[in-house]
C-alpha cells in the first residue's frame, strides 16, 4: 500500500469516526430534550457544532476511492459498507431530531401563546375584567 493510499484510508477512517461521533451527539441531544435537561442539550449542541466544523474542514474524498480498490480486498468493501450504514443512520437521526425540534417548537409556541393570552404577568394587579369572571359548573 502506498503512502498516499494509507493516508487516504486514514482520512476515511477519521471521517467515519467523526460521523459516528456526530450520530452519538445527536442521540444524546435527543435524550436531553426528552429529559428537559437544558445543560446537557447545550453541551451536546456545542459538541455537534465542533464535529460539524471538523467534518467541513476535513480533506475527505467520497467513497469512490474505496471502489477503486483491488476486488480481492475485503476490508475496502467492508469500509464502504460502514460508510453507507453510518451515513444512513445519521440521516435517520437527523430526521428524528428535526421532527422532535419541530414538535418542541410548537409546544413552546403554544405555551407562550397561553401565557400571552391569559397571563397578565405576575407582578401586575389583576384587571377589573378578570375579577368579574367566575367559573361555574352545571351538573
């Protein structure tokens, strides 16, 4: 194996490791949202940003270099399969993450609208309208 081939393979392995790390950071962020843990969410968001910055600056070439490998080498075909699986798993996590964030945003908007519409603030005196309003139940 030539030095350039070994360097290219090392870059591919580093890229694959970063994709796995990004998947893990997204999964952890999803978990933090589910637990309403803002600190953990911020930590995982920062990790995602760092990993994405690393991925954007990496000198990585797509798996076409793997396809050029000698047909008898099983490790290159296995690496190509790992690339596909890692990227498919990352794409699925991104879809789940986007859907979760969309629902969370809607929930926050509903709560904010509820407070805007019904809450006049905790420090203000109640308005005369709210003092005249009574709740009743008919059985």
